[in-house]
């Protein structure tokens, strides 16, 4: 069972787990949207006989989709890919007022091959996608790799990106504030890497699929070689270590956010020392400290976490483009599947 909010591609492992346990499921994916809707295209829910994972927006919409998936599992109707059209106002009595297309994809032993391809592609290639044919429901989904503008009609196929665009946060420190932050972040669209040499503290970090915990002996080499991260947050048990980490991290121009826990006095001392150590004004300006300026008053760990997480999400949020593929590529990769 996945704890925390599942990520955009966690349906793959969950579906493979259902196949391995010989428990058929139905994967419901929002494949089209118009107007105001509770979730965006690509949102999913994996429906099993006893429980479901993920969400397509909750409320009457989600209840209806779960019922449709469970009806398929019970043998009512065809065990084949289908599209459900939902107008949220008239059909669901929801106030959003928009409309959705939701695809129901059966998951059983026959899905093992394309699911395994999807998992391998997702791990190896951030540009991979899964193509679902909307009109030929007997054609299995195909895993594709693409990099050219799309000429395929959205009425004919749905292309689900396997990219995980959640911002990556490096958290230095697994103390009481760090753990509170991880608890809340387990429900957010973030990928966390937690670094702390104290194994007893790391053992208390909540388990979640979007959190990886590391216990290196020395944190400084991690900071020096920090790759594939969008943000860094420093809150260790040692002020001298905090300073050394900041001195290194502020030279990484790729980081969109570098935060340091502490008071105004600590922030002033650090900025003065950083200037003395040769960092430029532009580099020092990248430091956010104190963190969580918009938080409610209070010094409780959860309050601090509530303040800093919106800062990180706002600083790291970027627009992502739609998947793209040419019709010729679709046909070529279908033939190869």
C-alpha cells in the first residue's frame, strides 16, 4: 500500500502489484477536460474490488467512476477500454461546471507486458509516454518515445506522459522540523531527498513514495555534487554545518530556492560571513532566511513546515508542455510493440 499522496507515475507499480497478486483492477485516467474541473488531465485512480488508490477529484464524480470500475470488475459490461463523458453540473451535481473525459483501462495479466515497458521507460527516459487508442479498444496501450510536434487527433488517441515533473527538494536535516516538513510534504507534489548522518533521526522520517532518506557520514560532498534538484533547505543540528552547506549551495545557480532555518539574527550573521568568504551579492541574495515568512505565528515544527513548503512550491513551479508525437511515429511504434 502506498502511503502519502501517490505521484503521477505511481499507478505503474500499483498496477503491476495488482497483476502479480492476480487481482484485476481498473485504471481510470482523466484524458480530457473542459472548463472548471477538480483535477487535470493525467490524474488517475486505480480501482480494485476492495480499495482504490489515487484520485480523479473526489465527490460524486469519483464515486461514479469507482462504481463504473467496480461494475467492470464484477463482470457487468465489456472488459475493455472505454471512455466515460462527465458534465459535472448536470451529470454529477458538482458546482465546478466543467466537463471531463475519463478513460477506464482494464488491468489484468494481459497488461503485464505494456506495464513493464512503461516502468522501464519511465525510469530511463523522462520523455516517454503511454499511448491509448480511443477508437480501437482491442489494441493494447503502447509505450512510446517522442520529441516532435503532435499531429495526432485527441479524439483518436490519448497520450499519457510518464514524466515526473514534481520539484525535487534536498532537505539537509531530519530533526523535529525536518520530520514535520516530511509529514506534510508526503501529501504534496514534491520529491524529497533527506540527508542526515544521524540514523536515529532518519529512522523517524515518515515513509512515503516521494521521500528518500540518506545517511551519509559527511553532508558537504552531497551539497557540492547536488544534481537534479530544484531546491535545497538547510536545517541541521549544527550551525557551523548549516553555514558550510549554505556557502556551497548558494554557488549552485540551478537551484531555484535555497532556504535556511533560523532567526533574523542568524540570517544576518550568515550573510555577513558569506560576504567575507567571497560570495557575491547575487549569490547571497539567493538565500531565503528566515524561511516561511507567510506562516501563521508560532514556532511549532508543523507551523514552520506550513510556512516554508508554499515558498518552495511557488519558487519551483514551472509550466510543462503537452506530450507530442507525429502520426507516423505512432504507427511505427505500434508496429514495433
